[in-house]
């Protein structure tokens, strides 16, 4: 970014934050079936400039070896069913989101082991959603954490303190 570029950014009050500038919002409080929504803090745009591309980790990445021939007369019920293989499971430090700005590429890893439940493909098609609505429609994915403690991430005040230190 040039010295003339400056973006004001906000921090949502109802989220937790990671040191990699992800926001995390608990959707379901039930410990047995907890789901959380993950997005990118507006700090990324303020620090690195407009986001021009968002690439989300996709569960089907590990299943590319499964070839399906649409000309085949096999009925859909004859295809193997069941959970996806390891592709929808992420461990700590597995790549979660790739963010591209005009000058940088940021690789953001999963902050906790989880299973991907839903991806917001709209942010890949229209990265301006992350620039303009980071805490709204610009969310990236919904996951089911395998290892979750409410205090393992920064609250709003702790995140602001962290940003002041970097």
C-alpha cells in the first residue's frame, strides 16, 4: 500500500479473534454439536489493501481421484456414499483460507481442528464482499470444531490490544 492509502476498520463486538486475523462467531452453543462461523477481520484490508481474491479450502480437494462418468448408466444409488474422506477435516495448521491483495498473498491456517460444514462460495466469486461486509455476508465458512474452549481466542478488547502491539 502507498502511504496515501488508509482504510478505517472496525471490530465486531460479538466475535472472538485469532492472531491470524480471523473472526470466529459461535452459532450453536450446544457442546455436542457446536458450529462456528469464520471470517476475515477488517484489519487484513486495512493492513494489506483491498482483497482481490479469496480461496477457501474445499473438502472435495482430496477426492479428485474419484472419477465419475456421467455417460455411465449406473444409478446414483450405486455410487459409494458416506462421509467425505480426510478432505473435509482440518487439523491445526492446515491451510484454511488464502487471501490475495494487490501486492500480497496471505495463507491463513486453521486455528483449531475442525470439520468443514459449509463454504461461502460467494466470497470466492465476489471478494469485494469481504472488503465491504467482512462481518456480515463476507463470512468464509462454517465449521464444527473438534477441540474448542471459549477462552482459547481473543475477545474484542484483547484483539484491539494485540493490534496495538503489532
